């Protein structure tokens, strides 16, 4: 009998440990997705992305002018006079995907500027409180551990996510108070776990909990590999950033020089009356 009871206690503790591990992994993943990733993305955009955007602008200008010269020369070869309005309309069509990509990069950059402008520096104490409050709310509301929750609770969890993303401690405090009664769910699980006397049933519960651990570990790894997260440490290295920016600036100058050459070539055709 003593051995049987010890087996039951061991299984229950393993289940509790697995559930706690799931919660920890969820918190790590959420911290990456809601706190670390936006910060790294903003840092990347301000240090590197702005130059990548400038490079794309220079390349697009260069390619448009090169194509513009080619189209004008084609008209000249046919004994026609090229029209700037017609040329620009055709170029807009041909380079629509390039312009779309540039617009997306511009929005990413502006979003990062907005992110930093809305972030207020937190003290170490506030940072700890933010994480503690969010941990409590994840335990009560996260859909991975509460798959059958109501729409109202899902909305509360989304509010908690947004508050955590933006460092809104006041809202997290309010949500913690509003959801305190949900702690009863955890107590009910503990009571029901202690009441299970069938080791086979406990084994099934343990397998399910460990499977959830595996899923959460994979999800955390995916979050850590989401660009630009792998560059987090590099962005703190001033020498690496300077080297990266230097390389981008060299490419920018190269496209700008080529652009100026095509612009000069087009001006010659325009002044000669081949383009109106």
C-alpha cells in the first residue's frame, strides 16, 4: 500500500511539474513575442532598416531611370517622340512590386519609430511587477491552458497581451483584480488531481502534460528564430552595426552614381527633342 501511495504521489508531482513547465514556456514565448521581438525589430529598423530602405529607394530610382532611357531610345529608334507622361505610367506598372516593397519597408520603419516614441522607460521594480502581473494573468487566462474559455475571457487575455506589449502596468493591475476569482480553477484542478487514485489515469494525464511541454518548447524555439531575433546580440555590437551600415552606404552610393549617369543620358535625349 505504501508503495502504491508513493507511486501516486510521484505521478501527481510529475504532472504538477510538467504543468508548471508549460506555464514557464508560455511565459518565455510570450515575452519573446510581445516584449523582446518588438524591441529588437525597432532597434533593427532604427540602426539598419533605415539604410536598407534608402538602398531600395536608390536601386529603384536607378532601375527606373535605366528603363526610362531604354524606352525613350526604343521610341527614337522607331522615329517616334517619347512622352514623359506615357513613360512614367509604364514605369509605374513595371515597377509596381518594387514600390509596394518600398512602401512596406517605410511602414515598418515608421512603426518602429512609433514604438519607441510610445515606450516609457521602466524602473527595475516596475519591470518585475509587469512580469509578475502578466504571469498571473497567463496562468488564469491563456488559451493554451484554458482552451474552452469564453469570448469574454479571451478578450480579457488579449487586453492583457496588449498591456504587456506596451508596458501598461495600470491596466495589468486592473485585469489582475478583475480576474481574481479565476484562481478557483487552479485550486479545483489541484483538488481533482489529489482525488485521482488510478495510476493509469494519472499516467495518461502525465503523457498529455509532457506532450504540451514538447509543443511549447517548439513554439518557444520558433519565436526565438523569428527575424530579426537572431540579430539581437549583433545589434548591441557597435562595430558590427558600423560595418553593416558601411556596406549598405557603399551600395547606396553605387546606385546613386549609376542613377545620375542615366539621368544625364535622359536629359540629353530630352534637350535634343526626342522626349517631350
